[in-house]
C-alpha cells in the first residue's frame, strides 16, 4: 500500500524557495575590534540591514587577548623583604595591572634599586 501526499503548487513553490535560499552563498564579513580596556563596544558603520525573512548566524572566529587579565591586584601587589634576617622589613608595592614575568621582575628590581637595595653589578 502506498500513501500519496498531495502538496499544493503554492506550498511546493514555497518549499523550493526555502531550499534555494538555504543553498545560496552566504554573505560574510569580518569585524576587527581593538581596545586597551576590558570593556568595549563597537558600532557597525554602515549599519547592518538584515532581511527578516532569512536566518542569520554570527560566530566569533578568533579572539586574541594580550595581557588582558589583571594578574597583579590589590590582593597581591605588595612584596615585603628583609636584608637583616627579619629584624626590619621593607615594602614594595606594584601598580595593579597585567604583567608578564619579565615585567614583574623589572618592576621589583627598579624598586629595589630606588630603595638602595639592589646593585646589578654585584
């Protein structure tokens, strides 16, 4: 026993149009956003005008984030040291921010030198 489905010509045309629309090449473009802060907004200029009859997708293809997470904060930016076995202590405080190890090292050395406690020649 076979079952026949009857589809009206209007419905068939609509189905074929949906298939055609889904197979058409998609428009694409890239947006590059750059900021020196952790919060940013971008404005599309010219504005994007989307056809309400079509489906759209947006994807984040790549994210490059250099020194974007603050690793020196008020909770860990103070270093104390002693040159006399703990009888007296000196304090170094680094500004909050995002650092790589070499920057932390250089900042601590600068402050040791400023305190007269570092001699690179020794």
